[in-house]
C-alpha cells in the first residue's frame, strides 16, 4: 500500500483547462508575451505611452467632480404613514384621540413629509419639514 504524503488537488477536478481558457494557455510565458517587460517592444505597446503598455492604469483626477450635497433628509410619504399607522398605534408610538391620529414624525425619526398617497383619515402631524403638495393635501400652510 502506498502512503500519499501530499494531499491531492481537489480544485478544478475534471476540467481540462483549469480555468486558464484555451488549452494552449498557461504552458509558459508565451500567451503573456514573455516575462516581465519583454512584451513591450515590438508589439502594440510601442504605440502606447510606456505606463499603459506595462498595464499600469492612469491615476489622478478623471471625470466630473462629485457634487457636494448636504446630509439628506429622512423622508416619508403620506401613503407610508397610513400603511404603518395601525402598527404604530399598537406599539404606542402614535395616539388616537377620537377620530384623529396624533403622529410625531420627528420622534419617529423622520425629517420631512412628502405628498405621495391620499389623505384617508384625520391626522395631526408634527414634523420639521413638509412639502408644499403635502401641506395642500393636509390643508395646512407650508412655510
């Protein structure tokens, strides 16, 4: 019985090319154009700047500058409020007084109210910012 001292390779078992593409590849440095910088001279690299021929990517400022924006507001739509309303009442985050829901969006972590969705029930909302359209829907003055 032969005792195997080295572990057999399990990777790429049954693959003829072992992840190197065509069968000719990975026999030597031939498909790389030689070793080191030997591929630069007579090949297409001669028509490129030397750093590109070596495969070095250019660095420095490229493209348009990134726009500097302030911190974005945490927003919520009217439709989302109505979807979460019953859950918030059960959790005690929103109070129901007669037929009006008292919602403090600032305490719930929202900064701005948007107008997406329709007004279905009476709401008493406290929030830092509100869009003009949302204010129209709720019948209040937007600043």
